[in-house]
C-alpha cells in the first residue's frame, strides 16, 4: 500500500469510527421514550393533576366569598377612597356597588360558606381548601390566562401541564400525557393555555373530544390495514431516527414518539370514551342523563378515567364566565352546567381511592368586581361585573392539599386582599410542590438562561398543605 492510499485508508477509518461514536453519543442523548415516568425532587403526594379551568372569571362574591356589607352600599357609588386605588378594565370609577342576591350556607364539619348555586361542590367542603385571597397582575383575559398557566403574560412559554409532564413523564403508554377537554364557548387563550412553548412538543397538551373519535382523524382511512400502517410507521421511524443521528434534533424524537402514541391510541382512545362499563349511578352522578349537565359532566368523567389510566395532567376548560352583563342569568347557567360534574369528580375520586394522589384545582384567570357594569340600559336586570384581579377565589382538593379550610380574606366589600395574599406564582409553586418539585429547580435552559414556571417569583403556601 503506497503512502497516499494508506493516508486515505486511515482517514476513512477514522471518519467511520468517529461517525459511529458520534451516532452513539447522539442516540444516548435522546431517550427512547421522552415520556417515560420520572421522579421529582422529592416524593410528591400528587401523581396527577385535574385542572378545572373556568375561563372568563367567575364571580367570587356570588359563589365563594360572601360580602353582606355590600347590601348597605347597593346602588350607590363605591367609596372614593377605595375606588381611586382600584384598577378597572371597562367600568367607570363612579360605578354603583352591586350586592349579591345569593344565599350562602355553611357546609361540612368545617362550616365553609358556599353559594346556593354550587350545592354539589359544597357537599365536598371538608375535602376542599378554599383560597379567597388570590391575586394576579393582569386584568384582561388572554394575558391573565397566560400568567395563570405559563407564569408570564407573554405568549410562548410552556404551560403548567407541559412543565408537569416534562418533570414527571407519564404513567400511560397509550394516551397523551397531557390531555385537554373543552366545553362552552371556547377560551380566549385557546391553545396557548396548553402549549409546550419552548419545551419539546412532546409535552404539549392534546385536545380530546367526548364522543366519536377522541381525536379527529384518529381512525385509519378505509382500505388501510393495521399491518400496512405498522409497516409505514416503522419505515418513517427508521428515517426519522437516521435524521436525528445526523442532526441531534430533539424535535425528531418528539415526532417519532407522537407517531407511535397516535398508533397506540387507535386502540386505547375508543375504549376511553366507552362508558358502557360505568354504572348507571355513576352516569347519573355526573349528570350525563341531563342535556344541561351532560357536556361538562362527560369531561369530568373522562378526566377521572384518564388519571385512572396514568395520564399525568388533565385540563378541563369551560367557557365563558365573562359576565359583563346579565350576571344573574349567565352565572346561573354556568353553575347549572358545571357544579354537578365538578362535585361528582371529587366524590368519585375519593370513593375510588384516587383523591389522595390526584390534585384537583378549580380556578378562573381572575374574579369579578364588587361594582356593577351596565352596557345596555334598555335591558332589565342587565347588570354585570367587571374584571377583578386584586382578590378572588380558587379552590384545591386532594393530592397533598389540606381540605376543610379557608385561606385568606378580602376586605368587607371585596376590593382588596387583607389576609394571606396568594399570587398566581404562589399557586403554581404550591401545585408543583404537591407533585414533588422545588419550583426553583424545575428549569429548562433556553436562549442562554434557565427558565421556570414561576419566573423569579413564587412561594409555596404551606397553609394549603396536608
């Protein structure tokens, strides 16, 4: 072998060995299953989350935070000393106070006061931690929803569900780790409420439907056999893996995983929405026999079935609670549609031994004002309430939460928090704690720095914890 050929031979061997080594390194960096179950920073009491999101801002003083002092101000302008400190989205500062006509009664051994329009949730008072002192920084819907789910008012960051799955993976092999169920008019935040942001797309939410194919186009087209589909997926998977070895792109692994998950879901998905094995008593409890409660009740039952099957995060969205006008009519309609399903969910989880490991959260992006908003003076009983970020109510149950207690308070008219202020970032930190995470250490390196859900804020609310 002459010198030129020997040099070419050594170069080819070196490149081949180096290429094989690089391929092994890239393969080692890309886990075969990005959704494999993982442990948190410590043993969390919650294994999964069901987040009941009431989009639009439910009125806390009509549902969870009774304010009898509003009666003496009803129809009069609110005190100027208060209003001048108060930020309003649409209402003028001289708006009249609107007292609530709702009847509040004490429930459970804890004596928690809840509105007469939420009788089914109220039956679970001893399992609920009601927080009457939540605050947020945004007073318009989309920014407030972004802040609630991503920790920022800027669109594009990972949502709470995505962070949860990024940290813990999933115990379900055949269903999406982060699932989304929707009812009502549709949220203003849309898909930004369940986006993976700059995390790999493996961790984004998947929108499911309560009837038919759980996901559109899940069924194979006519003429496509299971064998031919499997062969096509194997070929595509091989090509994608070869490309990943060349580029090291994590999104390719996410794509392979999503294809495989979709294939497995063709069997698991129809079984998920088949309620034939549920007892008639269960269907009745969730309100599936009543058109008024069926849509939301179906989603709550699906949420229970999803966590039973190892799904990590379920976002149940209902829209819209945005009652700028006709508050009494709209609020009652929303309560009638959702109270039964939400109450049944807690009861059902508890009966099945799932509540201790499932964290249930009920929240809107903000609350409503103590003063009224009137947009059409030609309508009778048309008063509504404006956006209210300075003090509203949220409740949590199960999964590491101490039930049967009320945390925080607002002033006698409900304008501002006076005790135990809980910012949205504190709420996020507490949810992550229940899952076994130190919220300051659950980070992702992006654009030169480490990001986290709670930004640079947030404290765990220890009073909430069991």
